[in-house]
């Protein structure tokens, strides 16, 4: 039901779903989850999996207890566990004909604009190749100062940079309750939250397992990130077999509804940039095209000012030197100098490589 109109879906699975309390790997569960993914893909949905479990599987292999680990030791164990994790996914998913790939991210990969664009392109290329990206935090090099801290936050950032429609956090509870359901029998599941700040003021539920980090508060923080990115978020119980199918059939979960469209969220982010890196001066014909909702092409550019990279914020000014729009450049300033005034068909020949035809795409631009 919730996923019907979603084209890009990010699903986060926690360590407790892969490794049970007795440290046994839940292979039967993972196979049922893989079948759910295959069903989503059959409906032409692009799926990204954010999976915890590297440290849990590393601890299992090396017979360590996670609770006693210091950071440097956990980094080493994560490097052992990451291989175990990907082998597990590969072994299970290949049984039903699904291809997986591995993406390890650090905090800067999603916080720094240029790196997040590179990450987004990698995801898009993997979709084109019909591979499912399996994402984890790069625990082997991340220090406490530069960590996401939990995969709920990582998943929300992945949803943000990939322009996902829905993020699903599979947890060990059905969703967000009016109070802690493990303590209070009269706790009620909240099915839908439309105004996050107002509706969750008095709710705080902490849930920590031996292997997992994220309590309900981290999930609410993830929902706030999604909300601002125009992405809906679902918290659901993943302990059951076929957990995604169960969400669609039973609707037994909490849905956080984003009131912002993805395009509006992106444009608000663009317009809020404090320091654009450069300027493009455009002719009247290009200005008219932008007013009519078109993208900015090289042919309409008269002048380039400043030094900037692909993906940087830039100002767009008219020939009377009035700021007219802002946007994200698809080219560096050096590249635009070479192609300004040229027809889009000439770009590949001039630069010597294939690139986009729009210098600033209409979805990456806000007129002022």
C-alpha cells in the first residue's frame, strides 16, 4: 500500500534481524527478505539495502563480545565481519537470481556535496546494471568524530542523496507507540505521523540490543531528515518472515508522511546556499527559456565568472547584471568556458568525452 507509488525504496535492516540472541545467523529470514526484494524489483522499483551486521558477524566469527570492544578493535573486527556480511548476502540473494554490490560510506560521503554527487551516480549506474546496492558505514576507517553513529541516520542520508521516495526501517518493534510497548500493555501503535514535531513531543522509547545501536530516538531523527528531503519513512517490525510483504498486506507499521515534495525540498536546499561559488551570465533568449521552465544550455551562456566544480552552487545573472536564478552546475567552470555559446550536440566533440547536455538542469535550479 505505502510502496505503490515509490520508484526508489531504501530498506534498512538492523543487526538483530541477521543475528539472533544466540548468535545464530537467520538465513531463513534473509531468504524471505530477498524474495520480498525480488517482488519489488518485478514492479520496476529500484531498491537500496542499508545493512548493519559487520561488527556482529565479526564478533561471531572471532568469538568476541561486542559490549567490551574499544573503537580500534571494533574497526578491525568490522573489516573481518564485512566480508562475512557480503558473503552472506551474495550466497542468499544469488539463490533467487539477484545481483548485489557493496557500497561503504563515511559521514563525509553524504555531507560533502561533491562526494554525495559521486555516490548518487554510483547508485544510478548500479541500477542501470541491475545490481542491488548493499550499503554499510565504513566502520574500518570511521572514528567516533566522523561516524553516523547508527545505520538509521546513514539510511536517511542515503535516502536523501538518492532522492528516494520511501525509507523503510526494519526494527524489532511494530513502529512508534504512544509509550514503550515492552513495559506498558496499553501502549498503542501510531499508524501515521504527518506533523512530526507536534506529534512526537512526549514520546521517547529507547531500545538497545547486544548488537544494535539505534533506539527509537535515532529513528525519529532519521524521519526528520527524510521529512525535509521529501521522502516518506516507515518503521516496521522486521523479525517476521517476508517483512516487506507484511507491511503491504497488514499495514501494521508507523508511516511518517513528508509534506514537502522532493523537488521543493531540493530547491529549498539550493536557494538556502550561503556562498555560491561562481556566476554564469546568460542572454535574453536563455532567460526566457528558464522563465518557461526549461534547463540552461551552453548556447545561452555569455560569460563565466569564478572557479567552481561540477555540482557546486552558482548564480545565474542576466545581461543587465541582475541575479535571476541559482542552481547546481553540471559542469566545472573550466568546462563551461570551453563550451559556452555552443550547441549541445557539439559538447562531446569539444570536451572529448560524453557529458550532460544541460549546464544547469531545471530540477537543480530556482529562479529568484
